C-alpha cells in the first residue's frame, strides 16, 4: 500500500468509495435518503491537503480536507482544517490500517499548512474508522441526527405556531441566552458580545423559518428550520433541517420543546416534507439529551488539537 497525493484521476473511484460508505450507514439509519450521490471532489484534488492509499493501481481509500482557516471553533489565533462526510472514503477490507496511514500522511500536510485543529465527520456506525482515529487522539465534538417526518404525541397546554418574520425580534432575549448557555461548562463555546448582537441582527433580517412554543403569551422555546444542512445527505429534496433551538431553563423537561417539535412535524407532514435533520454539539448535554431522544444519529464529527509548537 502506497500513500500518495489525491489527484483528479482518482475522483470516480473516490466517489464510489464515498457512496459505498454512505450506503453502509443507510443500512443502520432508515431515515437517510438512499437515492443520492456525493458531490464533486475536484476541489480536493491538487489542494495539497488530500491524500490517497493505492495498491496495484487500485484506490483503497482517500482523505481530503478544506482549509485551513481561523479562528476555528471560536478559538483565537488557531487555524483548522475540516474533512466533511464526502471528503473521505475507505474500503471495508483492512479499513483500520488504511485509515491510520491516511491520517498520518494527511496530518503532516495539515500541520505544515498551519492547522492545529483537525476535524473529520464520520458515519456513526463505522466503528472501525472511529476506533482508528480515537487511538490517534480524536474525540467527538458534533453530531448530525435525522428522523422521518411522522406525527408525534406531545403534552397539551402549549401554544405552538410559526412566528411571522415581523416578530422575529421577540427572540432576541432567547438568542442571547442561547449564546450564554453555549459558553458555560462543558461547552465553553464563548462568543464576543459584539459578535452576538451582529448575529442576532442578521437572524432577524434574513433568518430561516422560526417556530415557537408559548405559555401565557411568552415565548418559552423556539426552533429554526432551513433547507440547508451540515452535509450532502440532508441538502436534498424532501428534507428540512433544524438549525437553531433554545428553551428557557425553567421550561425544560416539562414538555414545551417536545410539543413544539410535534407541532413542526405535523406542519411539515402536511407540506410533504419527508425527513427532518438536526445537528448539535455532543459537548452540550442539554441538546444531546433532547435530540437523541427524538432523532437517530448518523454522523460523529471528531476533532483533534495538535500541540501548537508543532505547527509552523
């Protein structure tokens, strides 16, 4: 097995590997759409960040990445690279060794490019790939989940509705509370207050659809929905994605969020939507507990932070 640079000539075989790995995951997660193909890979070839494993002229696997950019994960002065779901593929035979050889070669390129943070999105049920990277110092940080759009039972007593765009400013206090929540332990995703206000203003001007749960006229929870998702599997016809959510602490665990989700599923079913996706930080126990209860995970994004002294 030889490790070499990923080239354009390898793209057809690489896309076949990506699709094969995706279909493996579809066997475990029935809500995933099966009639899709991975996106083009031309931008990975020749980038200097992508490598391939080849034996006797046959592609065994490849690992590509985008970047580097900074700040990564809101960490000042730290650059990172990201390998999304479509930027890698490895055959089943000898998968553990191929993954470790690929990362060893790719990581050298990534560090030389100045990237201390290495993030790779893996299929949840690819235990071999996950073990190969865990032993190289990776840990889970983010995850994608999905569910079919089917009716769901929920507690009564909540007023749920889609919030008109003209009323999106009502969410500003909850959005500020969300950023504060993400800054607490164990997330530690701190945001500059000035950035938060710019983010809120942008959401109010051009944000996605927003649904809310109310109690006595007060918004106690909201969820935002868009057609764009975090990977190619959920940027598909018939799929919507939750791209933001928050419930006031005093209304958690009493059915508000579940009632809101049930209302949204009822609405989307009438609109002909087939699937609903969501992504969250696994380091956010509040989000992880709720989404894992109502959705099925199909990706884990794993991250490794290289010691800065090694980065040139």
